[in-house]
């Protein structure tokens, strides 16, 4: 009976490691999206009427206009 318990214990350990690894990968990519500003936070609103070129918050804004402008600027640099 001890070999059945050991086998079950190994399987549970491998499953735990797999789940933990997947959780770590998901957290890493979620953090990357937030750091790069590709995910907008709820409650953001434009205080500059959609004119990103003169906005001080454009570099960290998550609204579509700012994201599009940053992506266009990175492509031309």
C-alpha cells in the first residue's frame, strides 16, 4: 500500500508544481501588460479632450487614443 500512496503523492506534487508554474507565467504576462500600459485601468477618463500630444499623462494613459499614439511613435522611431 505504501507504493500507491507514494505514487499518489508524486502525482499531487507534480500537479501542484504545474499549477504553480502556470500561475507564475500568467502573473508575469499580466504584469508586463500593466507595466507597458496595454491594459487600461477602470475609471480612466480623458482630461485633455483626446489631444494626446499636449497631455502630461499620455505616457502612462491606458485609453485607446494614447495607446494608439504610443504605438505609432514607437514604429517611427
